[in-house]
C-alpha cells in the first residue's frame, strides 16, 4: 500500500479531511501522489515534453513512457 499523499508527518490529513487523523481505507480521497513533472491539469509532461502525463509509476525513462503509450494504443484498437 502506498503512503497517502495527503498525510502529514504527524499522521494528520491535509486533504479532504484536513486536521483530522488519517482514516485510511475509509477515506474516499484520491491517494495517488501528484506527479512533479505534470502540469496542474495533468495534460502535459514536463519531464519528456509530451502532451500526456502517464503517472509516476510508468515514466522512469523516455522508453518506458513510449512503451506505455504504445501499449495503451494497442489495447484501445483491439
């Protein structure tokens, strides 16, 4: 399980339930960490200068990025 992106070092929520203790799996907030290379809207990747953010877990290298895009396109066409 990944660390909640909205959790402070003190175990308090800084997101939807700001100020309260983390309620873990009961929380309906998006727990994914925001990509530091993405624009606010998530439409542009500043790391690879491409119009699509594919998420932190998929963008180690430009080759990883292109492979993710290729696989998603193939899946969409099948």
